[in-house]
DNA sequence: CTTGAAGACTTCAGACCTAAACTTCGAAGC
DNA sequence: GCTTCGAAGTTTAGGTCTGAAGTCTTCAAG
C-alpha cells in the first residue's frame, strides 16, 4: 500500500532534531522528579500536532489557499444552513481576535472564497457567507485531509482507534469543562 | 483536590464554539463518507493542543516571557553540556526559519535570557548559550507545566496513561519515519 | 596565493497577528 | 425624543514570522 504520508512529510522539521526518546532521556537528565509517562504523552501530542499542521499546510497550498483560510471555510460549512456567520463568531470559533478576522475576511473576499454583506435587520452586524468556489475548495481540502488521516491511523486496529479517541476525549473534557462562567478564578492570575 | 486547570482555562477560546460532539455530527451532515472514529481522534488532538498552548502561554506570561522564548530555553537545556547551540540548529529544532531565529535571539539577548558570541575556531558560526536567569526561568516554567500536565492526566489510570503514550508514539513514528533522504517524493507536490 | 563555491547567519520586504483606540448602530432610561 | 451605554466591526500601531537577497567565512582547486 502506498503511503501519502511519505511525500508529505519529506524533510519536515529537518534533521538535528532529537527523537522523542532522546528528548525524554534529556528531560530525566536535567530535571529529576518528572514523570516520564506524562512527559511522553504531552510531548507526543505536541509533536504530532506540529507535524500534522505542516502536512495540512502543504495540502491547502496545493489548493492555492492557506491553512488559516481553510479553517474559515470549515467553520462556515460546519455552521450549517444557511452557512452564514458573523466576524465575531468566526473569531471565537477559530480562536483569534476580531481584528484578525476582519483582515482575513478582506483577503478571502478578494479571492472569491467568501462574501461579506451587512445585516439589514441590524445594521451593526455583518454576515459572512461561503461562495461556490469556497465550498469547492473546502471539499477538496477535506478529501485530501481524509486520505492523510486514514494513512496516519493505518497501523491502529479499530479497537485501538476507538480507545485512543476515548482517551483523548476524556482529556479534552477535563480541559473544556474548566470553563466556568468566565471570570471564575481567572482573577487569580492577574 | 484543587484543579490548576480551572483557572488556567477560564473563558479560553470562548463560547459559541461547538463542542466536539457537535462538530463531528456536523461533519457527518455535510460530508458522508467520513469515518467518525478517525475524525474524533484528529479533532480531539487538534483541540487539545490548542487548549494546552493557551494554558502554556498564560503560564510563561507569568514569568514575563513568551511561549516562543521558553521553547528556546528548553532546546538549550535539553541539548546538554555545555548548553550551546547555533542559530541554525535552534531553528531546525523549533521548526522555524533562520531569519526568525536571528530576531528571537536578538530579543532574548536583550532580555538577558541567552548569550550570543562568535565561535573563534570557525568565525562563521555563532554560539548561543543560556544565562543563569534563562535557566531559572526555564525551570520555573517547567515546574508550572508539570503541575498542569499532571492535572490534565488526573482522570487516567497509570495503565491508561501508558496506553495513551504508546498509541501516540505509534502515530508519531508513522509520521516521523516518513522522512527519507530529503527530496524523496517531495517533487510530486511542486 | 587567488579564486570559486558552499555554508551560516543577517538584513529586508511583505504577510498576518494582537492590543487598543475608534466608529457606528441599537436599546434602555429619563 | 434625547442621552447614554453597550455591542459589533474596523482601523491603526507595533510585533513576529516567512522567503528572498545579501554578507562574511571557510575550504578546496588551480
């Protein structure tokens, strides 16, 4: 079976980077009292994500868009009918500031990926919609990502995939549930 | 037991963001032929990483440095005696361009976190070293991260942590082994 | 000894982000 | 109806990254 990962990953973060094992050993050397088990999970998570983002970037580049732009298209599609969102919503979903969203929408409108119009019922609001071309690029990007992701998980059995998904979901819940009514104990940090 | 995650995560990417379950359902709605099992793993990975980076950012901010700067300190410490690396090496390890590394080192030298000197045996090379203060900030950041990470994995048993680490390592291997002698089939993408 | 080529780092221009100030519209109080 | 406040977007200033061009050093060949 041919791998799609191989060409995508060629010469990625480059050599000279220590392997995960080397890094864990170095941590033990420099700081006793670190749980290698925890360290392995956290480091692997971080590395995996970096590699995956590089791969996604190469794929979206083939479509002539950036990873960031694909994320906007994705948010619009996942919003469902009528595939409309305001700049503020988009900013929250993508985790960036409203100012950044304004600029990004500017570019994407110029490229014909999305539309921007005023909401006539409430003229403070702006409505961003997806164009035919934007939808097509989203779909093509998703197809490529699907192949890559299937390849990535190739070595895992169905049971292992389910287990991995469940464990990750539990971690995520641990982190996402910790979102009280905003301003909870955040002040502790100020 | 008191959670350190709670205050760190308060009001993180904000509301209005769909939950993981909602997102997976939306994917099924908009694109048949997507494996929900794969989608769950990939989406959870991506979300977890985003949340964790936000948390790390808040912690390093307490030290008066950025996440990016902490990564440089980490690379220097993990390099081992004599805690020296060139800008090029650092750039490769952190996955950014040499140009960015130059600027980042500029700032960190100005802040007293690292030193920069010419290698007298080969005057093309530059040697970046860590200062006392840099090392102290690295250590303090690591301590905070350790608490956070232990808290994150709190709900997992020892066996589950080991299993999760093993599964992630296998995914990582699948991606990192795909680094042939540079230039392999990368040309396919040009 | 000089010359050419390759390597390591820096400089420069452009892209994209954040934080903060500003603009505009809508809703509540008097 | 006028005023004030808050919400939603945009504008502006400043910071960090990328990609390309430039500088300096070393090494090997003539």
